[in-house]
């Protein structure tokens, strides 16, 4: 049997669908009528499928069913059209070539018509068998509806499917599936690139409610839940509104992308925002103060937050409905006080109007939540009461001394603080109680290293700070836990964590603005002046320690002395250190690493010594490190005084910049290759290259000496390079690491008195820790060849730029200025991170014969802030300096 022509349905469907999409595209600012638009797309697909079905010539006993989202009568612009060809009993395409050809012709005709279908061909028995084993199939069949064909077959299928369906079992399976899905998206609706269908708070969370309600026999519309008494009129309006908002965003996302795309990725956010009519807001100086994408994303986050609350409430209600229908006795509540019960581990209000009668009980809810062991959440009755009490949390509520005391008491609890504050944010209580916090709920951060919205970052920092005080987490950051164990008022640090970024997104210095906000908070909440001053200091200075540790030379006593004066005393320093570690860890899993941890710890310990008046002079520091290094050399059975020839060639700065372990490691590998300074020159009559009676000094290979080991301060390798110094040496080393796929975290560069470079690099590879032992041999064999090469420096690789960098590019900045002593120059570079960046910088410096003495490489997500200590005669010439700066900017643009 030949396939019937499908040209007419194909042409008609394409034209009408395109007209609908054009109409949707033109209706930019509206979020109303989304459901009708999606319904029209679904109806259009129905018409086309019906025409193709008839053209294929199926018998009256067959049926074509819409399943999945298409089964709900909602078809997003580029979603699949999911259909089920339901076969009558006895029909078998495998045994009936004519039937198989008809089915294949129909499916082919659908694709020809422009219908991107997802199809399955089954009998009722086959559907029931698969549904028993797969909850996803069960869900799709639950929403099935007839497009065309036999109503009797559909009726028979629905009867048998419903009889087989266990509503409570289905509910439990869908809730478990939802938890797994939420975990995949890090259990937050506030990801910076959320999936508006699958992420927590997305459309799927609304669909789970309707699926479980339908399986329970309640109905398949929001109105049905209201009729069953599971939804209040206000909640019904919220369900409709937030479903419309997220559906409209998903619809626009499909149209802007021109494909099925459910992720609000950075490179589409502005285009989607502009399709709604949102525009950037500019300051008088032309600076963007509010992006169109920020307006869109805040609207999305507020809708997703509401959906999360509604989902939690309604699923609890449906579970109670199902268990009640089975006759299962509900858990017997345990009275906690006259206002609250413990209902099977959920905190429940004693009456629905509790908050209306006693608004102070709102914050008491979360205080009791933190205080009561075994409470793991809020009951649906409590959630609903909170949801309907939001208007009570007004100016008068916030100014109530009892409420202020209760808020502070929550922060002062010995346990449960993190969960209480997260729950307060989820239920909108935190933003309504602390009005300044409400301004940053859903606030995006365009700095390329934060992966959370501002409110979620703050709560993550609060969590990190709490973990320093919890014994079970002491293994994570032992030094922080050790310091926290001796701290007398943890709540002071929690307040600082809560306010440190509270003024983000306003323009201006958020640290100063935040200090003003927290000072007002402390005055309003009666916090003692001594504690208030510390909290204000922490909020104002919360970026200082990270900046100094990562950008300045910690071997410079003046740097340490200046920072010690800034913090003033050890108590302030300890608090700032704990907040800094918690803050850096709370930005992104990619930002924190062991090397950053070591820099911060080194700065803390050096500053403690300075604050205690125990800061020895440079000579005492050097002598101490030398003694420790000599002990390590003796333990390694190195010959007596074998170190002397090497150490005589090293400047004071070397010993200031390296700890005893590094000095001993360098000495073990290099001492035998250095001739004593008082030994006769090679070739002289009777010369003993090693001096009287000592071992002979070995001639280093032409490419120098390269040694590598697993980094003693965390992931990665520590690489030692000892080679004849030359202006392009740093560039050649950077070029090798770039080609080999390593990222340089830190470089300590030293030139010895006899003209050799003694450099130490901390490098990491994206391939992971399991390969580092293999890399040691590779680096030691290949890097000397790169150093020895006399060929022209190759151009840097042009790496692929990430989507985030494309969407939020950072204008490259170069700052070149003399240091305080006017003996060296400090180069600071800020740019978007990309492959070949460091090599591009090193190549420019090498071409101008500029020596690099120190390099601090700081990568913050996809932004780099690198600092170099330089010297070179060319830097004294103003014109040359300008040319170098311009070449560096050009290199940053090209890299």
C-alpha cells in the first residue's frame, strides 16, 4: 500500500504555526493569554494529525492519543508532539506488513508536515505492562487524550489504566522523582541559569501537583483542587498567575532561541527580556545600572519561589487526602506549647488564624523550629497560615521590640540556624522581617564567579560560618574550626554574614552601604556597642583580606604591618579571617582551592605575629627558616654544608618568599649543581670545581633543571625551574604550561646572584588529581626542552570563550605603576579568563626585556585578577611604558 500524499496538511500546518509564532513574537510585553496561545498551537497540531491520520487510512478500531504536555492541550513552540498509536487487540505490526507500512507512512508524513513527533505504537496490554514498571510512562499515559480514532478503545484503555493505578504509590514515586530532579539542579530555584521547566520552582513542580491530584481522582485543573478544599481562593490566583509567568518565559525562550531550549542561559536572557519589552537602565554617565535580564530574572525567581511554596503546601495536602481516603490514621500531634504542635516531625499551628490573632507567633515559628529536636519542616497548615499572613509583616511588625528580640534569638541558637533562615527565605518571612534583605532576593550577580543570586550566596555564607562551629564539620577546615572553638559570640559573625553583601545591586560601594545598614540594624536590635563595632567593621572590610592575600606580596613586612594596623587587634583579625573563608567558599565551588586557603592562612598567621608584637625583623625570619630547612636536609641525609654554595647565591628576598619546606626541597635538587663562589673558575690549573675536599659541582643541562612534586598545599603540582636567566624565560615557561593544559595558580620568580633563575610554580590541570603523578615525569622531561629552545615565541592559542564571558564581558584593565619604594613596578591585570591569557601577558613582557620577579595569579570563576612585580630599564621611559600598556591591552583583547 502506497503512502498517501501529505502535502496539503504539511503546507497548512507550517503556515498556520508560523503565523501563531509571529503573533506571539509581536505580543512582546504581555504575559496574559499564554495558555490560550499554547492551546492554539496544540489545536493546530490536532488538526494536522487528524488530516494525516485520515490520509493514512487507519481502520475505525485504532486510536491516536496525545500524551505528555501535548496531552494536556499545551504545546510550547518547539516542544515535541508526543503521540501514542493505540492498537486494538490482536493488531501486530510485526506480523502485518500492510499495517507496519501504514504506520511508517503516517509517522513519515508527520515529519514531512513539520510535526516533530515523539511516537510510540502499543496495544493496551503493552501500555499497562510498561506503566507498571516505569513511573514516567505512567505519568505520560495519565494525561492521554484522544486526538482522533476510536473512542471506545480510548475508554477501555482509561478504565483499565485507572483500575491499575495505585494513587498513593504513584504519589510517593513522583515525590521521590521530584527530589532527585531537584538534587540534579542543586535544590535551588535561584541558579543563575535555571531550567524553567525542570529546576525547583519550574513548570514541572506545578505539573507534579496536577499529576498527583489527577491520580487521586481530585481533578486535573486548579479549579478542581479549589472545589475539593485543597486550595484557597488566594492560592488559586497565585497558581494561575505564576504558571502564566513561567509559561510565558518558556514560550519566549523557545521563540528567541528558535529551538527547544528550556534553560535561561546567559546569552539568551537579555534577548528574552527585550522580547517582553524590558530595557537596560542607564546612569547619567552611560553606565548600565540595571540590565533588562536582571528585571526578567528577578520576575522569574519570584515566580519560582512562589511555586516552590505552593508545591510544598499542596503536595502535603494531597498526601493527607490520599491517606485519609485509605482510612489510614493520621499522626497524633504532640503539643509543644499553647500555639504549636509537633505533627510527625512537622511544626503545626494550633489554629488557622493564629498569626492573624498573634502576629508575633510568626517569628516564634522559626525560633521553635530551631529549638525543637526532631522538627524537620513545617506542616501544610503552618505553611498556608504563613502564606496568608504575609501582609501582616509590615512596618509595625518590623518595629515591634518583641519581634526584633525574637529575630536576634534565632541567630543566637546553638543549632538549626541555617535551616531556619533558609525556611524563612522560602516562606518570604526573612525579606518581610528584614526589609533590606527583600531588595536582594533574586538579585543576580554579573561578576562571573558567583553562581548564586545574592540572597542565596548570603545564606550559603551563613551556612559556611555555622559549619565552623559544628564539631561534625571540623574535618573540612580544621584551622577555621580551631579558631571558632575559641570564639565566644558566634552570633556576631552570623549577623556579619547576613549583612556582608546586603547592599549589592544598588550602585556604589556595597561594603560601605552594607556597613550603614548593619549599623542601623544593631541600633534597632539593641546590640552592645562593642559587638556592633565589630560587626560593622566586618561588613565594611569583608573584601580586604582576600584582596591582600591574593594580590600583594606577603613576604613584604610593610604589607603585613599595614594590614595589622587596618584590623587593629587579634579578635577583629580572627573574625575577618573566618568571614573571608566562608565568603570565598560561598561564591562558587570553582573559586575556592587549597592554594587560596594557604594564602589566607599565611596572611592570618603573619598578622597575628605582627599584632602581638612578636613580629621579628627580616633577619630573624630568615634565620628561623634556614634552621628549619637545615633540619629537614639533615633528616634527608644531605651532606653537611652541602647547602652553602647554593644559599650564598640567593638574595634575602628568596628566603622571605619561600617557607622552610620549599627551601629544603630546592636545596636537595640544586645544591650539587652550584660551584662555591670562592672556587677557582673552571679550566684553571689545579681547580677543584667544588672547593677543597667537597663533592664536585655537576654542570646543569642546557635546558636547566626542572623538578616537580605533588603540591604540599593541595591539588596540583609544584614545579621547580633552575635555568640561566633570560628575558623571555617566564614567557617560555608560561607557553609550555599553556600548551600542556595546565593553569598557573602562583609563580615565585627569583634571580640568583650568579645569573640563574630559580622559579617555583603552582599549577593545576582540569584532568583531575588521579593524573598528577603521571604529569610529574612529563613536566620534568618536556619543560627543559621548551626552556632551551631559541625559536621565536609562538603566538598564544585563541581559546574558546565561555557563554558567561560572552554575555557578561569584562573590559580588560591594565594598571602599571611603581611600588612604594620606586624600585620595582607593579602590574595589575583584570580580564575575562580564557586559554592563553597568562602566556599572552608574559610574551609582551618578554619582548620588552622586562623581568618578572613575582606573579600572583588569581582566578575568580571566569575573571582573572593577576599581579606581577616587574623590573626593567624600559619601564623608566614614559613612552615605552605607554606602549607596553597598550600592547598588554591588545593582547588581552586577542587572547
